[in-house]
C-alpha cells in the first residue's frame, strides 16, 4: 500500500531532536517565499499508527523525491509546472503510481491511483463548476467541494455527511512547492493538516455535530509550522487518535 502523499507525508523522533533548533532557525535568514520543507517527522500514539521520518529533495521549487526510513521512495514527475505522476518505489521497484490529468486551464480533472502489481486502478473525476465548487466522483459516489479563497471550505458527500473546514492565517509547509496547490483536494489522508497555502485548524462534521479533526500548530518567525498536534475522530466520536508532526525547512 502506498505511503500517503502530502497530508500524511506532510505526515525514531529522539534521533533528530538535537537538530531541530538549527533547522528551524535557518528560515529566519530567508524570505517566506523561499521556504521549502525538507524533513517531516510523524509520531502517532497508536502503536499501529504512522511513525516515520520523510526527507524531501527539490529541483528549485519542484519536488523530486520523498524518502522514508525504510527505504521507500516517492518520485515526482512534472509537465511544465504541474505534477503529472508520482511513483511509489519499494525495494527499487515501482509498485504503485498516481497519475494526474488536467484541463487546458491547469485544473485537475482526473486522479488515478494505479497498483502495478495487482493491476488495479482507483479513479477519481473532478468537474469544476461555475459556482466555485468542484464535483468529485469516485466509484459511483459523488461529493461537492466548495472553495473559498482557493481553499476547501466545505465537502458535502451526496446522501451522506457534510464537513466544514476552518484554517489558520499562516503558511502551509508546502505553500512554495510547485504544483502542490493544483492537487491538494485529491488527497484525503487520515490526518489532514494542509490546504493550498494555509493550515487546516478544524474540520467539523456538521451532519453529526462533532469536530472530526482539530489541529494545533507552533510556528517559526516566517509563519510556517514547526510542530503540529492533530486530534482526529475517524469512527467513534469518543475515540480520539493523535498525531504529532515536526517540520524542518531549508
């Protein structure tokens, strides 16, 4: 199964703790528009949860690779300034890939996750409507995504539940990564932390009346998060799962 891109890879801690102050303070000497996240540490309280360190490499502001502790690698491909493919490499072999298709205006219209070993494809379609919404279709189900200032403000699952999003006023760690903003709504990872350019502070399940996810951030002098604590309710509102994330920049 593939590593979760951006929301989770935007998602052992003791080994790098001593480096944190140097890495975070380095952003004080650059402008906010130059900042790129170079390492993320994920720590989840659940012993079966996601615990990893991901290191990112770039060509300018284009993301080239994300490397995990176990040797797993994500390799990114661009057409112009748009991310068109991500390969998931295990033991040197490409086992999965994500493929992104855009319209003439550079808006995402199709996202496919392809399992190259099992010869299976999971496909999402996106229709961009005149009222600033996006209709997502997946396996016969549809959702309406409402955008405000370029960020997801609400997701209505047809015949199911409605989620309302609230953001902080700071910078997303991936704000300056070329092509990230165009695919951000294609990923629903378990712990959702980043929008296009801001950070997600709260996701509320309006249908059932509870906070689905609450995120608390600490920031550096350029207003990029250095630490996030995410509390999420995935199934039972009385069962809260927690993820801690640390961010390091270049």
